[in-house]
């Protein structure tokens, strides 16, 4: 998603993100930039139509609460936001559920792939696997009853 596509809806994305991942409320400007950058990179190879659909879905999430609460999503309390997103998550309309799960996945990816979050939650995976930790890579032998004989 280009910055031009994401910019008009970034405040909605942030409101959804802080509802889905409450710890995101403590992010500073730099960290939000990282989150949005991850989301933008994830969507960069997608069809422009998909990027527009995401922006449209965010706008829809912004205005839907007006019917029930008389306020847009970004103006709801934290409890109201949570209740609203839970109703979206359980919507009888499959495309709405899929849209929310896709958005939630992008938010998780943007938040949890940041280095400081990985370290804070104890995530120590490395692209080189166990070898990066200096541990030997061993494969235990199969029990004799499980061996495959030619």
C-alpha cells in the first residue's frame, strides 16, 4: 500500500491497531512509522484494487458505529471499540469477517515484527535457525519399529 493510499486512513488503522493490540497505544511516531511501513511493504505487491479495498474497509469501519453509537470508530471508547470489532469479527457476512481477519493479520505483522517487540516478548528466532544460537543440530534416530526398510 503506498503512502498515498494509507495516509488518509492511517488514523483509522491506528485506532483499530490499538484496539486489537492494546500495547500499541504506547507507540511513538517512529514505531508507528515502522508498523505502517511493514503493512505498506506487505501490500506493495498486491493488486492496486486490493489496496483500495483495504482503504475502503477501514473507512467502512470508521462509519459503521455511527448507526449504533452516534459516533465514528475513532471517537468510541476503548470498550465500545472492542465490542464493535468483536461484532465485526462475528459478522454473518463472510466478506466482512475476512476483511477484518486480513486487517488484523496485517496489524499483528506490523506490530510484532518490530525488533524491540520481539525482544520484549522473548522471541529469539533467527533466519539461520538453531545454528545461529551455537547449538548443534541433531536429529534423533527413529525408533526401530519406525524405521523404513528398503
